[in-house]
């Protein structure tokens, strides 16, 4: 499944891509967010390592059960 907009980016489409990612994360829906990553994705969060969507989903569920006022703010640095 393709996630639009796709490269090559203009400043406008890169900004849109960043905003779409921020909006998705701020839904705090671990299932939806995990689907944005490959089945065999590998993550690191500080000293923790996660492999695959299920581990990411479990991590995010646990994280957001504790961080009740979580909000991600993304910024475009380069494209």
C-alpha cells in the first residue's frame, strides 16, 4: 500500500507528508500507526528494541496508557 504523497517531494508535498505523519501519531491509535511500517520493521526506543508490527503496537498501547497527554509535534527539516 502506497502512502501519498510520494517522492520526489516539493516543499509543499514534503510539508504535507510531515503533517499527515503527525496527525496519524496524534490519533494515538497503535493499530493504525503500526500499519504504516513494514511487517518486519525494527524499532529502537532508547534502550528498548521492537521487531514487527505486533511489538510496535504493544509498545505504543502501553506507552499511551501511561502518557495520557501525549502529543507529537513534527517539523520539516529537509527533503
